[in-house]
C-alpha cells in the first residue's frame, strides 16, 4: 500500500529544511518498507510567484488526494506589501480549512542537551514537556461576519466574529483528553469564560466530556492566567487544550520557554488521521539559502507524520532517538550553538541524524 | 479644591491592602495639603452580599461624581457558582465601561531588590521596565451581538463579536504614543493583522498617527510573536499598545516576568483624567484577613492616582521612592520574601512606607 506525501517546501528556509526531512524519511522508508511516495508542489510566497495565489487549486486538489502534507515554512518580506487577501499566510489558512485540519498539536519540549538555551532558570524548565492542542479551523480565524464597514457617522469599524459550536468544541476536546491519556493524564482547558459566551459553551462541553475520561484530571484556566502560569511554573502543565486564537498565542509563548524553537515540530490533523506536518518556527528569510537553518523541527515533524498519519510508532521513535543522539554528539546548528559544541550546517545536521538511524 | 476619591475595597485581601494605601495617601495629603476626601463603598462579591449585584447603581452614581476610584480586588470561590451575569467580575467590567475608562496602564517593573524573584535568568529581566497600554472598554469584551444560540441543526453555538472603530483605536493609540514620549520613545503596537480585519484597521490607524509623533519609534508585532518576544528578550520593549483581549493576556504575561506581581499597580483612565486605580494582582482569598498580603501594588496604584488624576507628580514620586527605600531595608511580605530579609505583615509594610515618607 503506497503512502502519498505532498511536499510543500514554501518560502525562506523551507526548501533546505524539508530536504533534510525527506532524507531522513527515505532512510526509514527503506528500512521498514513503508511505501512512501512524494509529490512536490509549493505554497505561500513561492506559490504567489509561480501561480499568482498563495495556494493554487491544483495544489489543494493534490493535497486532498494525499495522505499527508510535509510543509516547510511560508512568508517573507518580498510579499509583505501585497494586498492582504493574497499574502503567503492565506495559503496556510486555506489549506488548514479546506483539509479540515482542526487539531493542531504543538509540543513544547526542552531537550536536556539544550537546557541552557532558555531565558528561564534551569530549575523552571528542565524536563519541560507540554503538549498544546489548538483548535485550528474555527473561532475568530474563520468566523463570519467579518470585515471593515462604514458606520452611520462616517467612521470605519473593523469587526470579526468568534463562533464555536458544540460539535467543534467536542471534537477538539476529545483530542485533548485522548492525548492526556497517552501522557501524564492531566488536561488543562484554557478559555475566557468570565468574559465570553463562546468560552462559556466551551467550558460546559469540556466539563461534560470529562465523565468519559475518568482517568484524566481536568482543570480550567482563564487565558490571562495561563499566560502567567506558563512563565511562573511551566512544568505544572501536561496537555493544554484551547481555541484557535488563544492556542496561537499560548503555543508560541510555550515554545519560547524552551529557548530553542528550531527544535519544535507540529502536526495538524483531520478527523481521519490525515495530517499536515510542519516546524513551529517561521521561514527565517534572513538566513534562507545559506545552509544554516536548523532542520531538526522539520525532521521531528516527519516523525510525527509517521506516528499520527501512518501509525508507525517504531520509525517515529527511531527518528526521535536519532535526533537525541545527534545532540548528544554536541552537533549544533547556529540557532542552538553553545560553547564547547561543534557548529554544523543544515545538511550536515541532516546527515548526522541519518547516520544515527 | 477637594479631590473626591471613592474607595472600593472589594473582596479577599482588598480591604487590608486598601487600608494601607489610604494610610499612605493620608500622609501626603497632610504634607501637601491636597484636599483628598474619601467615600467608601464596595464592589464585586462584597457588593453581591450587600446589594445583590456586583455593582450597585448607587455605587456607580458615586463613582461618576468622584474624581478617582481606588479599588482593592474582586472575586472569590464564594461567588463562583453564581450565574455568570451576577458574578463579581461583572462589577469590574461594568464600572470600566460606565466610567469610560478606555486606557488601562499596566507597568511591568522589576525592582532591583527583587531581581531573584523572577523565573527568568537575571540578565534577561534586570532593570525591566515595560508599560502596557491596554484598550479597556471595547473589542470582544463588550462587542455585540454575543450569546449562545441554537443553530438549525439543533446544535448550540457560542459567539462573540470583536469590533473596533476608528475613534476607539485613535484615542488609545494616542495614549500609547504619549506614554512613549514620556519614556524611552519606543512604541510597539500589537495586533493580529494577518488574520483579523479589526486588527488591519488597528494597524492602519496606528501607522497613520505615527506622523504626529516623529520622535517615537513605532513598530508592529503580531500577538503570537509578542507573547514569544516577552519571554525571549523582554527588555526590547518600552511601551506596548494593544486591544482589550490581547492586553489582558500580554499584561499578565509581562507582569509575571517580574516574579512579583504583588508589586504591580495599574491605572484605568477616561478621556478627562478621571481614573480607577487598582493592583494588578487578584483577591487572593486563601490569605484574606490574615494580614499577610503585600500592600505595595495598591500603594503604588495610589501613587499613579496622584500622578495621572491629580497631576501631582511630586507626591507620586515621593511614594514611589518610599517604596524603594522600604525594599532597601530588606522588609518583605511573604509573597516576595527571600533569604536574609525580614518578613513583615501587611500593616507593618504600610507603616514602613509611611515611615519613609
Ligand atoms: C501565519 C499565521 C496566520 C499563523 C496563525 O496565526 O495560525 C501562525 O502564526 C501559526 O501559528 O501557524
Ligand atoms: C476579571 C477579568 C474580567 C479581568 C479582565 O479580563 O479584564 C481581569 O483579568 C483583568 O485583567 O483586570
């Protein structure tokens, strides 16, 4: 049975880091006879240059026929002055929505070898391992009505709508509970129920669902408090589940607690296990094409693909272990370089992981 | 000319900490013959107990006739099971809205004497001094339509609206620029213009206003990046201006960078200098009535009142200096206690500040 992967390298460092992830995938593909097959296309600024839009219909059609998408990164100054509706990010939002990728998994893991990279004191972050489950296809990102209108007095008003329906909350809450079951059985649901009705429904649904998961300890936290607690005592968290906008903010905050976002993968899943996999970091246009970028987040995203879409935990574990061994050998790209280590390029880092496999 | 202050002690530790702030105000009142006059009433849970609502009409009427409000804290487990519409927080939201307190100033300052309290490494936060200017009477907190409705398929949907009109953005942006002019002349406006139209209008208005403040260096940041940058390199910021919800999240995150939110005051101002002043921390029901709470945030809020509403910088500076001297003497309440210091009670701390005045 073949497994179809659409590779969308995108912008900036995207092509370089994706190349290394594909190298790694090829090794496990051969080793375990997985039947991985690749199609290449593009998204974001590169798609604007090629097709005139940040996500071409033909690309979307290929994505729909594929089992998984491996994405590099999107965006860069070159496209920042375009009209908003055709900027690179729109391609990302569209593919998430069109593929129904409602469950965004964003781990924030501090590798022991990189403990000093954090701006937080070691005792607060050593061993940090949080999973943020972010709702990705609903809420204020996609809510209607939205726009800029002119009021009766002639002033303009910008407005957006934040809607969540029961079924949307249920399916993402379920992912939160299930992930917690696979980990330390603690789930913290984050909302702003003291102010917003959409959060009140959110809290009600999550609370009711807890009965189905008696082994999971559920707590609720307001988003402002969550933003504080992540700084104050980040290791109190295991899995956090939250809406699209809060998840955007909190997952970035949590990732920075590790001090090394060049290490953090992400997965965006639909209801049937199809997924899009991409590093949590951006396109880093300043170092693009210089063979300097850290490919590990993308390599770890490929591992998530093997685990969540292809249900092949063995190869995923193998890749994750190889990444750890590579760090043990003190090989570091520039972003995670520290004294006494050996600085390597993007491709050298990829080759080093391959060597460990 | 008398200056009317409405004192709303509220819940939890509110009464204790407000008492100390009034003690301090009395000293500068005598010293400078300021003509301060107090009226006492209550808000939040205490108001629910007394009046059946978290903000009584009579209290609101008194607030409207006053020049400034000094608030302790609201909320506590006792009222957590009440119907949402009459919980303590609603009193806070109502008084902000009814008094038109659109400009919320939240400093995040790390006192050199408390440098070790932070979970961040000292080099990242030593000397931290950020001012967050949060829009407080608009956006998704108050936007209509809102509620929970039943859709055609029988599912419920919770929904909120995030509206900002030009004049609302202009007046808060102006506060941001003016505060930056009084400080290090750097203003960072935070939005999510890559996703929301309300943010696009926000960014446009702020950008246009920059022409009026050529001495201020303006930058724009997406909220997810801002949440990261606060952790990564907090001292890059001087003044940040943002909307109600983002301001709620980022100001709490920023306050926690200092490790001592028991030290952080806040001001909420209307267009004419009337203001409500309150500590940034909560009502801490667990230590209420124990004479343990840190009164310094409330005392510093009283100093902000003198500065912003009563335009009496001299007495404000004097109080701030007295707080610094008290810390220099190694006096600490339990929340900021560290080895080698002397632990003092709420009232002892208030007395110590009075002694320095
Ligand atoms: C680029 C942007 C639209 C996107 C988002 O806000 O979702 C990004 O910040 C992310 O988190 O993947
Ligand atoms: C209590 C709550 C409604 C309030 C808010 O969200 O504004 C609080 O968090 C604050 O920041 O003052």
